[in-house]
């Protein structure tokens, strides 16, 4: 059942918004797509397209979010094209003609405990104070005790020797709170972490100072599609991309081939720089968490029973043509919302500033 629509977008207006979104995605992914055609790897940016299983094609699809109706051109439902068969979309009657909208109830019914788990992680992370003393040592712990050639980024040398890298790990207090980073620590490094994160503890340990928790906002956004607007997902993508760059700058790897300077967290100046960026990302991430939690899809979810610890269904199923549902011609009462001429379906601006494959390293 499609809930009452609070906005209707005329055909020409939503097609303009759709084109603007496609242009934004095209610009943001141009380098990745060009490298992919050449068969060229990029140790920094490939992470956004391999660890997070959401394709560029799926990202390119524009969604206005729940509660927004897209009016047909001249009242002809055929003008919706293939969008009418996208999963969770339904055609509903309005006094201004047929409109295409997201069936929020169907999405919530299908996602169930996965949606509740998302809410739990996001809300508890938002309520937690940022911890700013980890200095990105999770990446160092993932190579601790390895010998030359054993690190997963085999095409990237380490900035320091293996012995020097190990010495940095031993001399530090490792305080990683993020399970999906901790699980890729080398066996001897796990015992050096002051915490022992598990999937069951994830909602309790996650905190906004964690760079990987910030990157995961992109994952949560893609899983919420099509109930949230695409501009929210792209804002999360921009954050994830910025974080990933710093994550690798502060890593033990030599990333100079990508024209990015290292953040030498083994030095006082490097640690200070890392904390500065960490604080900035925590503020940016919390602004996005607030936007996510304010979405209609989460209404009342905090009253649901505590969900089991789990990752929701992979986001690609939400928009993949392979899983498309035939359009549903609703018989619900007409919606009396007048068309609203606006430049954005959410008026959302970026802040100022699928589960991860089980065998894919986090760094």
C-alpha cells in the first residue's frame, strides 16, 4: 500500500531531477568506469565498488524517496517507461492523473528485522561519543606479522619495512571498535586490540569517530533505496570516498602512485592530522545519520522488538531489473496533493564539509 503522498512532481520536473542525478553519478564514477574498461585497478577507489556490492548502474537510477509521486506525461502511464517495473514502485491515481510512488509498506514488510537492525546501528552510533584515538591502526593490524608479498595489496609496497611496521603496532594501543575491520586483523594482531568486537556487539560498539562506520553510511543508504532520495545516497557516497582516501593515506601502504601524500600516524604530526580529519568525518557522518533516521521508512521502528544481529538484504535487490515487480494499479482513494514545483524532492543539502562480502578484506 502506498502511503498518502506529500508531494507530486510534474513529469518535466522529475525528469530534470533524474537527469541531474545521472550527471552527478556519471561525474563521480568517471575515473572508475574508465579504469575498468582498461582493466586497471585502483587500490583506493575500487573499494567503493567491490566491498560495497552496489553497481554504478544501480547507483545511476534516480529515486525521489517515499511520499513523493511522479506524475505521468499527459496522464499517460506509458511515459513511466521501465521505471514502472522497478521493485517497490506502484502506480496510483491522483486528481492530477496517475503517479508512480514507492510502496513503503511493502518495503518495510519485506525488510523486517533487517530494517530494525539498521535503525539500531544508526541510532546507537549517533548517540555515542566519537572516539578519536585509534589513529587508523586497523590497517596496520591487517598486515601485522606478515612477510614481504603477503599483504593483500600486493601491488603496493609498505612505507616502512615489515619490522618497522610491526613495531608501530606493538608500540600503540589499538582500540578498533568496528567488527568488519577487526575480523581482518592478522591472528597475532587480534589479541593486541583492547576490544574484541563481534557482530552481536556491533550496535553497542559502533561510534561516529570510526572511519569505516562513516563509510558504511553509503551501504545503509543503498539498502534503504528506493525509500530514500538518491541525493542522500550520493551524499553518503561522497563521504565514503573522502574517508577512503584518508583511510589509505594513514595506512602502512605507500600510495604515492595515486598522488596522495601519506598521513604518517607513526609521528605526532601525523596523529594530529588524522584526529582532525576524524573529527570532521564524525560531524559529517552524524549529519547523514540524522537524515537517515528522519526518513519515513524508520517511523515507529524504534518500538519494534530488538532485532537479531544481522546484515540486511544486499541493496542490489532493491532496484535490480532481475527482481522487478510488475506495476501495481492501486485502488486506494485519490491523493489530493497539488503538484509542487521544486528543484529537489527533498530540499536536502550535503553537510558542510550488503553486506560486505565475507571473503573481501575491509581495507
